[in-house]
C-alpha cells in the first residue's frame, strides 16, 4: 500500500446506558492526542447509547489512546472497543450518488427488512446508514444506499413491496432533495375521506347508481368525462342547499392537514386538482390556504342543479396540464413536483410528476406510481420526502389533524 495514500485509523465503538456527560468525557480523553475526527455517528434507543467514532492518528499513539479510553470505560461504566488499521484515504472519502430508500409499515416485521436488504444486495447496493424517521402511527425506516444507480435500485424494489407487506419509496440523494417542491393532490378519497359525488347522490336518492359508475371509472373501465356527465345527470333537480349540507359532511383524510401545513411551513407549495366539484370544496381549500386549484363546476338554475356541468372537464389530461401550469407559476421544475392520487383520473399527473404517489389506490395506479402508500395517514407522504416525525411534531403539527 502506498504510504502517502493511506491513513492510520482507529474505529471506536461505545455502547452503554445513556446519560449527560458521556460525550464530553470521551472527547476530553482524546483531546491531548494529535488526531483528527474523520467520521462520527450516535444513536440512542430506549436510553441505550451506541456511538461510533472514526479517527485518524499517529500509529505511535495507538496504545496510549486505547489505554485512556479503557480507563474512561471503567469510570463511565461503558463498553468501549477500539480497532486500529491502515486505510486508504479514498475509502473514507465522502460518498456521492447515494439513494434514499424509505420503508413504511403499521406492523414492521424482521422479514420485511431482511427481504429489503436482500433486494438491495442483489442490485449491487450497499446500505450505508439506517435510521427511524417515525414510530407512530406508522413505522418509517430510511436507508441510505450506495454503489447502485437510483433507477436500477427503484426497478429492483418496485415489485417486492406487496410481497413484503410494506410500502417502499426510492429517491435520489443530493441537495435537490431539499429544493422547493410543488405537491399536487387529488381530493376525493385522497385529501378528503369521501367521494363528493356519492354524497350528493345520496341527497338525490341515486347513491347506489352513482357508486357503481364511480367504481368503474376509478378502475379505468369507463371514460372519465362520459362517466362524470352520467353521474351528474342523476343530480338533476337537487336543491343548492344540498351543496352546503355536503360541505358539512366531508372530512379531511387523517394526516391531511398535517401534510399541508408542514409543507407550507417548509416553503413548499400545495395545490389541488379534482375531478369533483369546486362548488363543494372551495371553502375547505380556502381554510387550508391552498391557492392553486382546479375542479369541475356544477350547473344550476333557479336554486336547483340542472344535471349539467359548466366549463372544461377536469379529466386525467387536464390534471397533468394543471401540474405543468402550477409548476410554471411557482417556478418549480417538473422533477421537483409530487403528485398524489388514487384513481385512473390521476394517472397522467402521477406519471408526469418527479415523484408520483399512489395513495390507497387502485392497482392500475399503483403500477404507474413511483411509490404506493397503503397506510391510512396522508402525512406519511412527508416521510417519503425525508421529513421525520420529530420534525413534524416540532413544527406544532399532529398526524391526527
């Protein structure tokens, strides 16, 4: 080995019961020596500390450093192990081209992590770091993977999520992960827990008929515009007072307010595009301070719905167009957009977005999306973007909202 390209290093592994003063004592013991800190990482799980320190040092000082650390181990009642070796400088350089893999589950099993690790290894990747980003109401684990291109890893992991009974998202690392984003989402069964057309249908005595048409349209079996016009025609004669009644019946999906408010606090833009009706959802969007939105408009006359629609129809092509338009308004590149939806009407915007997320979606949508969430909490999207539960709680938001 070329002596000029090598460093003599020491890997210090500390474990034990966590308490104040440990870090100070350890580095005070190292301070008298001529050495440099190359890498360091610490984690505390249920008051149990694990601290790893990589140092570069003069080989002649190795024995004295190990003796001083052993003395500190007795004083602090810790386990401290030290391993010294000659190491090439390049092998401890900062790594680039890293990929983030986020795994979510409401009941995470060891077999899921084993299966994920096997798939990463099969793709030629190496797991550099693992950290928990949320533990409640879902468990979110983020892995940092090196040595494999993001597209290759994404393709390798795409088919195993259902098999492992977890949700998996893959995204590239780097500075752009933290760039300003436009997050655009569907409304019915995504931002809100209900299908507005079915609530209106219940008022008109046509809920069963409308539900059957909606299911076929969401699955992609029917042309959206034709199915929408057919369903709206069943609302003919419904008084406009029914719209206010339905506004009072809709409720946000668990975690929806947390998602919106957290993104807004971080400087991102949240937009909405819906195949539903602006007549119903506009007050809700105003309360969430969502400025960019598009939806269909119900036609009315003399205080009653006519069974028709006014203006252009918001179908799957129009949703993708809205994504482009809103991204241009906010000066956000398409690669920095996120689209969230659950039905066939969302397919084009999910395919277009930099990150397409299928939220409790139909199989056709899950197949197209970059990531699929099967948990019932919309704020789980935040974990896919690298935002931890601790960050969310610090912002004053809560998953219950």
